[in-house]
């Protein structure tokens, strides 16, 4: 049998595996120096959508090349806060077969939003 003349040594120290960094959450189309009216409206609307019964919504969902502020996959319903909305984004969602609801970010009215959501769900057959 062959024997080694030198003992096995490692030239470089073993490095500990670095933990994976968490992905940053997707943000809406807002500029860094923009006022927080869009974020406040999104927070109010998210509380309304999260606490209601029915199909769940996703916040800041990436659909194709765009980001929807809120998205319900069961009803193919996209909600956009139109404070800084571009028409190309809304046209793309409509062309892909999504139903688009737009609300102004400046005035978030829960009663009007509930009525619009009820009407949107009544017009669309929901898959379970």
C-alpha cells in the first residue's frame, strides 16, 4: 500500500455558508421622492381586501411586464391605484383578459370600493 509522506492539510480555511438574503418586496410604480399618498391608499385598501370574505387578493403581484397593485387570481381581477398609472399598463391587463378596477389614490372611499368589488365579482364567474 502507498503511504503519504506529508499529512493532509488544507491551504485555505473553510468558509461558512452565507445565509441567503431575503428578496425585496415588489413595489408599485412610485418614484422615491413621491409623496406617500399612494402608499397610504394602498395600506387602507389592503386592510379592506384582507378582512373581507371571499377569494384572496395578492398585493403587488407581478403579471407579465407590469405590477398590479392588487390581484385576485380566482376572479382574474386587477385593482390599480391610479395616482401614477400609465394607460399602457391598464391596456395590457385588459388585453390579457383581466378585469381592471381603477381607484384614485388621493381619495380612498371604502364604501365605493366595496360596491365596485361586489359589482366586479357579480360580473365574473369565480373558479374555486
